[in-house]
């Protein structure tokens, strides 16, 4: 069973678009949660993940960071392991 991926994003964020493209290139399904008019949710996620910017990307139950972090995980081969359910 595939590991779920969630991208918390805003509509005008170029890094959010790049994150989507990375997962699309890898043929990985993801759920997008738009935070544009959801200040309470964005603040809650910022506190939970200790992260202020979008995208906020979660693979399985693990917060992995933003686009640059996911791109680095992809380059190192660690993202593929996370997506397979291995830490």
C-alpha cells in the first residue's frame, strides 16, 4: 500500500508547484490541502511542525519539510525509501 503524501500549500506558492511537479514526476499520488483562507489550520501546523513556510510536506506520518528538503531527499535516494514505508 502506498505511503500517503500530503502537501499543505497556498495557491500562489511557486515552491508548492515545484513540490507537486516532483511528486508527479515520481508518479506519487498526493493530497493537497490549501491553507489560503485557513489561518487557524496554518497556525496549528506551524506549531506542530515548527515550520513557518509553505509547502509543508508530510510523507506517511513524518513531516519532511518544504520543497528544498524533499528535493534533497529525492537526490539522496531517501525519499524513495520513505515512500516505500522505510525510515
